[in-house]
C-alpha cells in the first residue's frame, strides 16, 4: 500500500466576481464532494480560507458548507487553519499574522461550527518564514505544510520520518512538488499514470500532495475525472496529514526550514527568487504595488483602536492584503486588469478612510493606484491574460 496525503486548498479573493465564484462552485467544489462520496475509503485535507467560506454563505451555498461539515464529522476531511484573506504571511509582522489567523478561525467556527477543528496550518501560497512558524505555533496549531524547496540542503529529506521546525514544537511536512505539479497541471492524466509516478515509493515511505482545489474541474475541465480515479485506487492508503503524522510518530528530526513559497524558483543558487509571481523586482508594476501596500501598512499600524473610523479602515485593509492582485499583475504570463485595479483600490481606500492618514499620504495612494493600473495596461494590454 502507498501512504499518501492529499491537501486541497480552496479560496477566492474578496475582490472576486460573484458569478466566477458560482461557476467554480459548480465546476469544482460540488464535484469534489461527489468524488469523495464515490470513494468511501478516500480522505483528504481541506484548507478553506474564510474569505471563501464567507462568500459561499453570502451566495446561499450553505448546503455546500453542510456537506463539507458532514465529511469532516465522518473523518473523511481534515480541515486546516490559514489566514482569512490569503496574504503572503512572511511579508507581514507577527501581529498581522496572528490577526489574520484569528479572523480565519472566527469566521470558519461561525460558519462551519464545531466541524472546524484545525490541528494543522496551510500558509497561503505556502509563504513560510521562521516568524510565520512561531505565530502558527502560538495560535495553537501542531503542524504546518511547506514546499519541498524549504528543506535544508545540508540534510537529506526522508519520507519515513516526521520533522519538526527547529526551536519549536511545530511539526512540519513537505509537499512533494513534482508529483503535486504532475497532477495539478494535467501531466498525470489517468490513475495508471499516477501509479507509475509513485511506483518507486519504498515500503514505509509516504508522499504528501498539495494543490489548489480549483485545479479539478475549473482550471482543468477533465481534472475531476482524474481525481475520482485516483481517490478510488485500491493500492493507495489515503491518510489525513494528522493521521500520517501519528502513523510515523517517533523521535522528531529538527530542521531549519528555509523561507519559501510554492512558487519559489531556482535561478542559479537555490531559492534565489522566493516570490516570483507576487514580488518580482524586475516587474515595475509589482514595485509600485508593494510601495502602496507598505504605505497602507504604515498608516494602519499607527491607527489606534480608540480612534473613530479604526474598525472601518481595518476591515478594508484586512481584505486588501490578499495575494491575488499581486499574482494577476505578474505578467508572466498572467494579467487581469480588473483584479489588479480592485486590489489597488482596496489599498487606496484603506488609506483614504483611515483617521491616522495624512493628506499627502492619501494623495500618494491615489497616485500610486492610478499608476499601477495605467502602467500595467501599458505593459500587458487591456485584456485578461491567463496561463
């Protein structure tokens, strides 16, 4: 038997168009529920960011949330903690990380009830750093998942032990990137091809797969059939990550986990570029976006809770942290002018309505927002560019 854990990350940004979310519900989320029901021995780990949970509730999809609850109660789905609005956590202060984790927990506990019992943690875009690990541990989580690039070069990663983040009590599991991408991007088109890809797994070893849940049915129309097929494989022992950790329980090997994301790139030296799709120094639109982001962060950090208007500014800034408007400004090859403009508008608005902002900051925010949109269109055009 092959011991495998599969984590699916489902999320939509707070600036998503409702009609797109509804489309993804029908193309991916409901078929995922159906695939699990058709494979009664299969289990998955599900990260549902509360930004999406909230949207599903507003769109009247309580029946879908109910199905996720039932699957969790039956032990078929293990839910994880995360950050509500999907920011790149390693770009934030410990206080902002803790705030986003708390928002995620509060919303999911309200809308998913007691079925939301997260032991583990999925950092959005798998953006990891040592201060992220400390915040995750302080929030009460027992494990975190990161990219395999994050494993230190000085050690050889084994697939028959569980690792621990050095200096913490936080277990860490590493995504098997090549196998995950093979499944996510359609290179493994059948259960037979999937079995060929894992045939070299030795007795007592495990694999951990992780990818966007929207991969199946939305990004790749035939992907849901592949998922149905692999979840039904009799040769695979599907485990949740918490079950896998328990299965391989024993002395922990400590590792110094490297700062990383699941989009990290090897360019010459290892992990030379950690945020290629979100903070590319060669992309002038990204440069402007991060100027606006850090201006908003600076203004928010000096706004006292006692000030009138604090809660409204905080609510807008929390949403403005999401990673998607940076992703869609990547131009390599993705470009979505409306999503980029919506994200920039949130950052600008969080400064505009913040009682701690100065007139010159509000003016600068408006100028940066305008420049982000105009430069992006100048470089990449007026239309949407998908992968």
